[in-house]
């Protein structure tokens, strides 16, 4: 069975919104290497509507390097209750029961399913035990305000630390899996 791996940038005070503002000074060789490893171990992306729309706008017009070409060529499965279509940027709109659709994706042969962005979709994924690994990229930044990590979206959830990966920039990726 394929793994569903979530990758999320977060500040020390729990902010996930606007990582392009607070995260850019830390995007170095360690960052690129770790992000590439996650991407190249996957063959499918799972995204919520906001992440899909933002990423499609940012990535679809780029090309010319292995990371960008991989990102653009991968099939994307988009969970949304408001989109009528997700055909742009190799998108496939998930229709019907999201948990059932994601469970079916996990049963298909292939590499990991990589999920970027943290939001309402996580409630369903966590409630149904579908996330195999959370990669929380902790940036040494205090943002002071903004959208918070899973704020009000989930019930108490215990996780098990799988590993830590420190970068020379001060970013530490905390990788967790389900407890139990």
C-alpha cells in the first residue's frame, strides 16, 4: 500500500500562512535536497482547493529543471466542495466521499502520495487514519499572526516521532506518524 505523506511549513508559533514571506530566507541547499527527496519518492499529489489553485498559478508556467518538471507532470487529486473542475495542471477533482477516494488511491500501485498544504482536508484524512507521515518543517521564525496549523480543524490527536532532520539554516523537519 502506498503511503500518504504530508509536508507542511510552520513557524515556531504555529503559523502556516504565507510561507513565501517568512520562509524564503531559509530555502537553501538542505531545503532543496529534502524537498526533492519527498517529491521524487512520490508519483501523485493530493491537494485541497486553496493549495491546488495557488500551486497551479505558481508552478504551471515554469519548466526546465527536474524538480519543476516532476511537479508539473504529476497527477494531482484535488479535494474541493466548490470547484466544478480541476482539469488544469494535471488535476483530477475528487468527487463523492473524499476518505474513500483517498483510501482507494493508497491501494493503487505506485509511489507515495504527497500532500502539500494544511487545512480542512486534514480533518477528514486524520479522522480516517489516512496520513502515514507528517513532515512538519519547523522554521526558526516567530510570525506573530496568521493562519495556524490545524487550528480548530481536528480533535486531540497523538502522534509518534519517527525522526528529526536538522538543516544548517536552523529549520528542523519533524516527521511524525500515527501513534499506535
